[in-house]
């Protein structure tokens, strides 16, 4: 038998030699590396095997007549890496701290009762969001693979990665459309006075947003709301007769957004890493100023109290927990493949534990600050019109584009300057989120077609994104956004993340992930992470997923749009079955059970990108598998063993 410290490749691919080589060496692991590097250590004795026929592109390596596992040599085109570790951190901040916090969190909290939403949201962040974020970072950095290729860990489940990428493709369309609205406001911010600060003729029931007094008329609405609905989007109140045509001003803004995204990503991950410094830091300066101003508005305290005051009676409301989980996914951009992709460009030993903690806490902080700003402004609007905060009808995706401009209009001085800075901030936040989404899709495409130039992939995706975005800037576009978001993204993400957890934590194993972290970071994995990965996180998501169907209520849109939404859901989820059948078909094993078992195991080239690390990984993994195989056990005992590994790391 080849001893553990003597593991060398049985077959080394992509080597320059064309003949089989028999090696006699005191340091076989080092020798295996030098075969691929084309150099020989001084203490190595080489001889060509006398009875071995040459194999094109391979080298047969043996030690004392024994053969070791098959391993691939790294190719010359190793994965591109971040220029510096801080670029990865800043890029993740720009990705995760963006639209999910500034745009989506406030209106989701408003729809679900403010304080009634906060407790489930914080619980879900702690037990679902952070564990998933750390897990995806681990899998991406360890394997140096994108959102689809990472499922080489269990080829039977590769459709999960495909489905997540398709969900991201759907998000791509409306995220850029929302970004175009911020550009529209940015341009309008140069007008004096601010165009949304005062009511226009024909806006019946309107009160100036710049007004700071009280009118005691609950039927009145702020001019910022009229400006968004009637001037910017020209909203339809129903889509029974269609969604209308895109606004030409927003079309130009959308084109500008995609030109910016393309320019940032055209040179690959290094160029986006440099841009992340500005995209991640600048928005916080503007948000801080807006927070200070909001807290000085009359009635703001009532809105903030509505956000922070728990409503214990709604803790058993499944809809609130469902909203908390989906908001957590959007906020951290987990279960969509983006975190995996960003981590895959890391060096093998980057301290992702530290980065995951920084980003997850910063994300929570940003969401809460954004919520305070928006609810403070809603409290001020309620104070002016004589409404109660809970009776305000400022809900939905348009909430952000009503509350923030309304607050800016009340500034005593420098309204235009701050409006320009704020919408520049909003644009930069959205740009960070959108570049992260496009990077994930580009990586998935180039993993499948490695010879495709980066700029070609970026251009193709940008053209697609622009075309899809036109749908959302029509007068009925917000209705389409609601349907796509509910069925094509939110529901599919909730389904796919359960399958992702099953793949990583049960088929591959929490115990093995713990060993991978030890190999990468030199740190042991605590019981909290193991418990969440193995059962707690999956149980929470599973229960919410089941009750989301039991308490399902369709949105207020025509039946045809609901059917379209379910078709989107079916198409994305069907990828799991389609790719599973494909993996079984390609398996060389005989019999269905044998094929399933084979496709639930990692591919032969799975592991770290670096050859030496991969040799060590495969050596240690093989030894553990042999030890487990020697202990014959029933299915029930194997499950119990996995649960035991949750609370101990050997």
C-alpha cells in the first residue's frame, strides 16, 4: 500500500509529457508537482517503464509498484484572482449592501407591519443568513468554481446551480430598471426647485413635499408620490389592457446604466475590484447625513417607533417569516450563486470567516439604518397629513422613490446638492449590486465556454439585460416586477436553497466541510455553524416553504400574469430534474442505484485549485472514506453518524 505521506497522482492530466513514467523518489508528492511543472528535483531517479505504452497527455506515476488516486494537474489558465484581499471584501460589500437594503428592505418591512417584521428578520439573519453566507464563501473559495461548477461536488444536483443562475438572470432585468429610475431622479435633481417638491396643476389631493406644517387631511398625498407615479413611470392603476410602452427618458437612463455596467466589467474581475472601493464606501457618507436629517423631522419618532416596537401577536404569522427569509436572501445576495462566484476568485487561504462576519453584520446595520430613515419619513408624512403611520398606504417597490425624495424636499438649504449626492449614492449602490449579478452570470457562461472572451460575454448579457429592463419601465411595469419577483425569484430561491443545503451539507457532508475549512483557514468549525448547516437552517426554511404554499394568496393581477409566474417557477425548478437525468445518463455505472450513488459523489477533479493542496485533500478524504467504509452500517446509523459529526470534529 502507498502510505498517506506518499500519495501521488495515478494519472496527471495536462502535463507536457506524452509518455508514461515510473518514478522512484523519496518525496513523491513533490515529484508529482514537478512532473506538471516540467522540472525534476535533484534527488529524483527517473526511469521509463519498459512495458508501458505511451498515453497522450498523461503520465503514469507509481511508487514501489503501487498506484495512487487520479488527480488533474492545474492547467496554464488558472482562475483569475482579486488584486488584493480587500478588493474581495469591498466587492462583497458592494454586492450585498445595496438595493436589498436601501430599496427592498424598507418596503418589505412596511408591508409586514414594521416592528412585526424586525424580530423574525433578525432571527432569520442569525440562524439562516449568516450560516448560508459563510457556507457559500467556503464552497466557492475551496473549489475555485462558479455557481454551476461548484456542484461538481455532487453532479446529480448540478441543476440547482443552473436554477439559481436563471433566477439571477430574472433579477438582472428589474434591478437595472430600478437603477434607471435613480438615474432619472439624479438628472431631475439639478432642476430648481426640485420637480417633486411642489404639486403640479391637475394633481388633485396633493400636498407639497417641501411643506413642513400640518394640514389635517388624511386624503392628501405628498407631491413626491404624484411625481413618481405620474411623471416618472406614468403608472397604470390596472394592467387589464396591457402594460403600455416604455418611457423614452427612462429608456435612455436604462441604456446609460448598462453602458456603465459593461465598462466596469469589460476587463474582468480585477477592474470591478478596483471600482468596489468607491462603490462600497461613498454611499455610507450620504446615508449618514440623511439619517441625521430624518431624525430631526416632526413625527419621525412615531415612524421609527413603529419599525422598532415588537408586535408579539404577529410572530406566528407565516407570511411575516416568509418575507423575512426572502428579504434575508436578497439583502445578503445568498442562494443565488453570487457569493460563491466572488469567493472563487480568492486565494486559497483568504480569511473568509472574518470577511463573512464583517459583511453580514454590516449588511444588518445598513438595513436597519435604511429602515429608520424610511420609517422616519413615513412618520413625518403621517404627521403632516394627520394619518397614523400604520394607516399610510405607502407600500410596494415605489416606496423608496417616494419617501427619500420627500425627505430631501424638506431640507432647509442645499436641497439640490443633497438630492444629487443622494441619487448618486443610490446609483452607486445599485451599480455594485448589478455588477455582482452580471459577474456571476458571466462566470457561469465562461465556466461552460472557457474560450469565450470576457468582453463578449459581458456585451451579450448587457444587451439581454437592456431588453428585459424595458418591460419594467412601462406604465404597468411594477405589476410585472411583482409577479417575476414573487414566482420567478422569491419562491424559486426558497426552493433551491433547500436543495443547496442538502447537496453541500448532507451529500458532501458537514464533517467534510469542517475538514475543508481546517485545510484552508487552519481553524476548527464551531458547533453553531455545524448545527445550522446540518439541520437548523434547513428546518426553518423547510417549514416556511411548506406554509408559504398552504397560505398562498395570488397577487392582484390578471390571471394570465399569474399563470406566467407559475410557468417561470416551473421552468427554473425543472432544471434540477433535467440536469439530474443528464448526469445519470452520463454515468458509466451499471444500474440506477449505482448511478445515483456515483453522481452524488464529487467528480475526480474536485478539490482545491492548487495541485499540492488537492493531493493533500484527496489523501485525507480517501483515508476517512476508507475508515467509514470499514464500518458497515445501516442507513439509519449513517444518518446518526452525520448528526454526530455535527457536534464533533475529528
